[in-house]
């Protein structure tokens, strides 16, 4: 619970500090299209995720930027070890991710705050060799920063905290597997403006 409050406070402070204006592009009225991919490292925690191990994974996203806002769609996936499974415990999410781009004293750096909402999926091979699959929701907050590398290519780094729910067909939300996931992502972002 303390981690939830810390993430929420950090995002609110970041939002408040960026209210004076954001550096997005030299032409704020233009629409920009972006795409990116990166490596992520995540750890399932709390709730029903005990016995899970931290894991590497990947994240890919695409979005439209207009002014201070970027609306994106994304997909991420991590393969976790878990005490009660024979194979990997695979967690993946398809999500919508609005980002608020914030002002920066160093004009080459663009910090952002984000909200993530979408569909969560999980699967694992049980002890009898049967693959169990689940669907549910993902909802979380994050903060990140991107900075120029070469031309339109930028580095993009972020930290997230998400709440996950996985229903294995056991009767809905009340019986679903629930918990949290903390993750870090480092990748590249490519933007094309028109």
C-alpha cells in the first residue's frame, strides 16, 4: 500500500511541476506520430502473485502526439518463473496509454506522466501439463523521460506500477488472481511529424 501512495504522489508532483507548459515540438499545433520499443524488467508482487520471480520482457507502442498530449496503444510481455508451474508464467497486456508531456529546464529532455489501462492476459503450464489461460484488466501509473539520440530517434525510459487481475474462468472478479507489478522500461522512440 505504501508503494501505491509513493507512485501516486510522484506522479501528482510531476503533473503539478509541468503545468507551466511542455516542450513537445517546435510547432505545437502539428500532429506527430510516434512508435517505440524497448526492453522491460518487471516483478509481480502482493496479492496472489507470491512465488513469482522478476523477469525480463519487452514493450512496444505507437501513438499520436498533439500539443502536450500523446495517446498511444501498446503491448508488453514478460515470462516469469513461478513456484507452482512447470513452465514460465507468461504475463502480457494490451493497453491504451495517454501521456502528458511536461516542461523541462533542459530543453532536450521531455519528462512525462502516463496512465495505463487495458486488457491483461496470463498463461502457464500447470503440474499436469495443462495450459491455463486467463484474461482480466491492467490499470496503472507511470513516469518517464525521453531525450534525443540521432535525428528523430529518441531514448525513452520509464517506471510503472500496475494493478493486474487474471480470471481463469472461476467466477469473475471476486475469484480472480490479483496483485501488482512494478516495472522499468528502456527503449527507443521514433517520431514522424506532418
